[in-house]
C-alpha cells in the first residue's frame, strides 16, 4: 500500500494512494487519526483501514491537483547517516567508517514533493543527496536484534538531504549545514514495508539534476543496512512510531566533482527509488 500526506487548507491530512487518486483516510475511516505519526502512535491498523477505504465509495481526489506536505510533517526524531555507501566514503577521501556517522535533522528543514528547496542567501555551495528514508511504525525496544529490527519499519520513501557544504564544514559536527530551512525533500509517497524486499535491500536509487543522472546505485551497496542501523541506534535510544531514519547517499554528489557542481536557482533535482517512486524539488533562491 502507498500513503501520502496532503494539505487541506493549511492542515496536513493522511492520504491513501489509489492509482492516480488519493483517499482522505480520516474522512473515509473516522477512527483513523488524520496524521501518519498520530495514527502510528495510536497503534491504528492502517492496513485494515486502507482496505476498507479502498472497498468503499469514499471520494477520490486527483493526486495531481493536491498540494503535498512532508510525508511526516513533524517527526519525533529525524536521524540521518553520513558516508553510508562505500563509493561515497571513498569520493570524500575516507575509508569505511568504524561506526555510522549519525546526525539529526529538525522538522523545520523539511519540504514536500514539488515544493522548492531553498538556496540560502549565505552560500552558493548547495548540494544534493539522493537517499532512502524509512518511517518507524512500532516502538523499537532497546537492544533490538538485527533479525527483529526491520519488523518495526512501517514503510519507505525518498529523501533529498540537501546540504550547505561550506556551513557543514565549519564545525566538526554536521548539524548546521544540514538544517537550513527548505533543505530536506521528503516524499511523495510511503510504500509499506510488506510491498518491498526485506529491509528495502536491492533497490535501484538515482539522483538526477535537471534530468541528468548524477547518482546511480543500489540500496544493497549501503555499508550499514536498515537492520543493522536500527539495531545500533537501539543501543542508545528508543525509536518511536513516526520517527524517521534517512539512510545516506551514494557517490556522485556535487562537491566531489571536478569542478564542483552546485544547485542553482531554477534547477530541479529528482530522487527516484525503484518500486517506491520519484521525489522532485525545484530549487529557488531564498527571498
């Protein structure tokens, strides 16, 4: 099944994707909270609710006419991985890290599919990063095994971890260069884990700048896969329903090219992941 989050007025609503249309799941099944995070936190059986909605005469809204929101507009946590593909670590002049390079994003950095990534006034070094992201569906207990970890994932989606490289390098911690407003493309749809290979392994991932392929890899190329990542995080913290993990980018980023390639106002970047979909964001200069 596929879910999305769209805006009704200024309010995000959980939508069930039915072909080229979307069903407002709360309108069709009033027992379902109107946000994905709230529905997951409440333990709602979204599969059963979705099947009932699909079998109903609930209104279908053309997806092309909807304004989307970030898939989870206000995640509890957004945990990202750096240097999680062997080729990307190498192009950055590093060998395989001994431990994942985790960093956090804030919800205010997120933008929806179709919404612009914002080129900041203070930098021209605005880079792209095509990534797989996952949404936690069930609370992950501390010290969960790698075998059990993927069972806590509700679904997978696309992410563009847009990075302001000069700010990223100003401090040993990457946080400041990874949290500019309008720098986290997120969506457009969440594909439930049961529709994909275990732990979303073996999926082709591409990043395209103005239609040109800049990144092309496979999720099987990750250093730390989904299962190991969740297990490692559970050594430290509790992962909760609606938390997001962004799994890192393959080689081909702009800063590693000669000469470097930076995104400019008027550009467009797409993240496509096999069996999941395509996230697209135009690039606009900060007002």
